[in-house]
């Protein structure tokens, strides 16, 4: 209950005029791009793209724009989740009551997650309105993908909050962006297969340390982009293969791991 109350209070405080302005600008851009994708006539392969292919592209673009925004927004908020109660003086007030400091952190992180997913849901509402207006269909698969994509947002929150316990929050945010961008190659089956063995078909001979480093990278990198890409597969009702389930399970394990470690470390910090 305490964690939930702190999270709700964080969500209320986060809905500031500055946040609403930023979200409004993002929403306008999202609406303009979505209007073009859902309403324009697209050409490709020497002819007019079919309606179903166009709407599939529109749903995919809407999903990736919304999820990418959610991850980046979560990184921006999470980098100050641990320090924010200290900076605005609420930590002394909260910890003067029978509240565990670890509950304060968990409430802050839950608030970050709720705020980020709320903005993603708002973009999803805009995409749904466009779909209903342009195609007279409800994009159920888009919402299915956004629900699964929230795992990438949770991973971004946990990862950056962990970093913020050791380095300045700006550095923690940069590390979160680096990990997000750096996980993009790991989300591609083609890149992974090439780096771990497909190079032989191309007549290349990578040094052993490149091959070993590639194996470690693909096995250990937090699947931020991987969870997003796997969630996008649900837009076409494509069942996850073994690698897809592994990517999502790995993302969930990382979320729990970083949350638990951050919780344990924050509980022992001096206020």
C-alpha cells in the first residue's frame, strides 16, 4: 500500500505543465505522422501498396514510435527517481514516518513506470482514433503489442535506476540510452547469426576474440530493443518462437534483478 501511495503521488507531481507541453508536442508529431501513414496512398515495388499492407505499416510505425518514446521518457524520469525525494525534501518527511526507505524507491520507480506507460497509452489512443476514422477498424493487435512492449519500459526504468545509484543522474541517463541503442543489433536475428557464425558463408574470418565477444554480447546485453521487437511481432499475431520467448523471459529476469539489487542498495543508503 505504501509503495502504491508513493507511486500515485509521483504520478500526480509528474503531470506538470512542462511535461504536458512536451507530451503535447510529441502527440502532435505522432498525430501528423500517423495521419500520413493511415491516410496517404503509398507506392512501392512499382505499384500502389495495398490497403492491408499500408495499415499494417501504419500500425507497426505507430507501435515503434510510441514504444520508443516510452522507453526514452522512462530513461529521462528514472535517472532522477532515486535522488528526487532527496532534492525536493520529501525524503526527510517520508522517512520520519513508519515507511521503509526501500518502499520510497519502489514507489518512485513504479511512478516512473506508470507515468511513462500513461503517455504511451495516450499515443495509442491517438493511433486508435486514426484507425477508426481511416479504416473503420479497431487496432486490437496494436494494443496487444503495446502491452507486451511495456516490458521494455520496465527494463529501462530498472536499468537506469540501478545506474543512478552509482553515477550522476545525467551519466545514468546516457548509459540507459547507450544500452538501448546498443541492444538494437542483438534484436536482429540476421545480425546475431552473422556475428556468431554466418560470416563463414561470406568468406570472412573473424578473430577468435571477436567471435567470443559477440557470443558474450548477444548473451548478456539487456534486451531493451529485443523486448520491443518481439512485442512488435504480436501486431501480425505472429507467435513467438523459441528465441522470442527467451528474449522476453530474459528481459523479465533483468527487470527483477535490477529492481531487487537497487532495492537492497537503496535500503542501506544514508539520506
